[in-house]
């Protein structure tokens, strides 16, 4: 498009330059998309004329580009890992009792009313797909024991026009064969089958059930239906099935199988120890000795398996090395448990209840923000094998399928409290830094008008001493009756007020080391205590009789580990814009946080000491700035 303007028109030159800059911005966005293989089908048209800027066209094109991004920020963590793969557990039940998966005594199953319904599963799936998830795997327990598995896959198939590309299932194959045709018809296009032995007697020992022949039949039937590659998951345990390794490799000679050998992982009940685990390097050496010309294949960036193929063989093999060589750096997986909890890491012990959010009718926008917070706080990598062996988490059957082969006990769930409709706005805005903001005005009508002079505190207003001559009195005592009363401050002018409180809890060396290494049985004590402190500040009026309900503008709780003395220091800061101070809220936050740490550590030892809880600074109100200059003895 050629535009001519008078050479002496400074105004027209500026006008044209401005529009050229706008066009370059659009072109830069398109180039950005092309560099990342985005498929934004946007046709650039002249977005400006000499007489008028068509701003709406420019905005529409930029918005169209943003809509066609393959993933959203909600599913990108702070290490720039984009999570496009969601695993949904449909049930905690299973028709086998594998020794490495389920303790011999069994596990306590969640009651049906606490499990996700079919409608809730589809709502969550649709929500994640809208944010860029393109692969969903249905797991268990054993997903085929769920009666509506075929209908669920059909509903997931309806999400393919929205961006879902792969619908996968992991199954033990026992009850799968007769359901396979309908599952494939409804959209199933990837299948994993768990199989740890080719020996029927050993199969019965491992699974505590019969049925190996039915698994073989399912494998052959799946191949005939065109499910390729058909993946076989095999957990290798020394002294149990490690001698069958090469027999499994031979299966790939004539069958289009992708057999993945999984390193044995620990969980409570399977008596894991290092000697039972066969590291993949040992298996790879066996493979090279048998097949010297074995070739390493190119792995996809998000593959959990290191792939190899023997030349001339139809299928291939791989090694999933969670214990000896983790693949956390390229992890793109999220998990939703059968009871609706989001786990951002298989080995993490913190969960967020999406089920509760759905059932409390929380808007989807808020749910996405909470999911985003959880994803952004995903750790760079999980702990080493020995730390994992000592970490408490769910039994594997209550988390996922064979790929998770064994982790420790039940996890501590980080449930989001549902006290008030505003709670989610507060939590979302905190970005898990425990800073809370609301738009509500102050609703409190009481104050502590005068100070009690205890000889320890210094009052400062505008950087000078004030109120030094005020007579001591108790503002909550009725002077005529002597009974407790609440001070009415309806006539006072609102001001910006803050209060900062500090305290500490001495927990002892053992508990201190567990907290520092995040190995407490109940989970991440500092994170839970931090949230408890925030909730405590908001609930002060319920705990302290003469406090009125108060919607705060900001609450933050900071935790510091003190090596000297094996203690945790807690600092809480509270803000409001109103007619009264927030000292009680700050003190309550510190107190509740300290009590929470006590509760989470009491199984280690009950001799903990909570001490030195005090206000260290307050601002606002008639008295202005006040600071506690009394030095408190260190632990």
C-alpha cells in the first residue's frame, strides 16, 4: 500500500510513522508465532489510512494471534515448563493386587460421594484443554472397572475440535478386551498395558490373581484394532522378574510393541530398598551384550522413556529412569486424583482440591487462577531415591497407574478453605506469597484508643514522641459499670493502618531438620502454617470477643528458619484502610501459624516452646507510628 504525503507536512509524517509502528508490531507478533510453529491463520490487511487509524482492526488481529497460542500461562511454571499432558484417575479400585502397588492388607478407599462424578471429570478435562492440554490419559486404580468408561471416553472425544489430540488409557488388560472396540470408536487412540511377567505362575504371585492369558489376548486384539504404538509397562524388580528382561525384548521382534522398563520406586507397604531396584544402566548393559548392534532412538522432548531398537525388530524398548536419572526438566504432566485433587508432581505431597472448587460453584476463571498458582509453584525436580523412600505420600494405587510404581503413604492435601465467597479472590491475588488484597472498605467499629504504659514500649508520631503524658486506662472497660464493652468509633475518620507482629517456636533439632528438608510426615509445615496464619488474621473477630469483623486489605506471613536454637521465626504484617488498628490481627496470625507448626511437628516431639509473640510496629491512627524497641533475647 503506497501512501504519498506532502514533504513539508510534519503532522502527516508523524501520523504515518505512528501507523507504521503499529503495523510492525503486528508483523512482529506473527513472526514470533511462526518461529514457534504456531499456526495462526491471520491475513494482514492495511490497518491504517491517511485520514483515520483503524484501531479496532489492529486490536482484533493481535487478539486473534493470542487466541491461537497452543498453551496458556496458567499451565506454565516458573521454569518455563508448559504442561500439555493431564492424567486423570477414574477410580481407586482395581481387579488386581500387585505387590509393589498395593499393600497386602489393602488400602482404605474413598467413599463414592467424595470421588469425582463423570460430569466433574468432563468439566475439568474441558477446562484444561481450553488452556492448552492436548493429551489426556485415564488411569486408576484400574480404569476399566468404572462402569461408564466407554461413555467418558466418548465425552472426551467431543473435546478434539477444541484442541485435544490424544485420549489414552493405562490398563492391566484383564477386563479391557470386550470394551476396546467401543473405546476406539469413541476416540481412544493410545493404550498402555501393565505387564510385569510372561510366566503365568509368577503373574499370580505378583498380582495375587490369575489372568495372564486374558492380558495376552487383549494385547493381540489391541494390535489388530490399529492401536499403535501399543505400550507395555514393566516394573523391573531384582529377584522377581529381572531375569525376564531379554524375554520381553524378544517380544518386539515380531510385534509392534513399545516395551518400557520402569525402575522400581518406593511406597509404603512394598518394603522398597535399593537392592530391589535394577538401574537402567544395568539393563542396558544386558541389552548390549545380547544385541551388540542395538540403536539409540531419538526421544521426544517430553518423553519419559529412553528409547532403543534392535535392528530388524518390529517394535522398540525404552527405560523409564525415575530413580537413577530423573527427567524433571522436561516434565509436562499434571495429575488429578480420583477424589479430585490436583498433583503437580507425582512425588509431591501438596494437593489442591479441584472437586471442592467445583462443588462450591467457584467460577472457572478463579479455578484457573488457583491451578495456575499450583503449577507455578512446582519444584524444579523431585528428591533423590532415599529421600523419596522416607517421604510420606499416597499409596500408588490412590495416585495413578503402573508408571508411578510405588510411593510412600498418604499425602498431606492443601485444601483451599471455603469460608466465604471472597476467600478465593483473596487466595488468588496472594500468588501463594501469602499477601492478600480486597476491594472492600473497612467495616470495623472499635479501637484501642489509649496506650497502656508498661515501660517497655516507645510511641512515635511523625518521628517524635507523643502520648507520653496520656494516663493509662483500659479502653474496653465501661467506666460506670466496670464491665467489658466495645468502643464505638463511628465518628472517627478512616486512615491507612498497619501492624507487624513477630514470634518464634522452638521445635528441637529433629523436627527442625525435617522441616528444613521438607520431610515431615504431614507435609510442608511452613506453607501450611503460612496459610493458617493468614486465615487466623481474617478470623480474629471470632476468636477475640471484642473484635468486630474486618475485611483486610493486605496480610503477609513470613517464615524464617533459625539455625541457632532450632526455631522458626514468624513475622506477620497486616494492613487496612479504616477507623481502627490491626494489631490483634497481626498477633493472631503469628499465634495461629505457630500453633499450626506445633500441630504438624507434635508426632516428632511435644516439648516445643512458643515464645516472644509481640507487636514490633504499628502505623496509622491518632498515635501515628509506634515501634517496640525492647530487645528480645535470641533463642
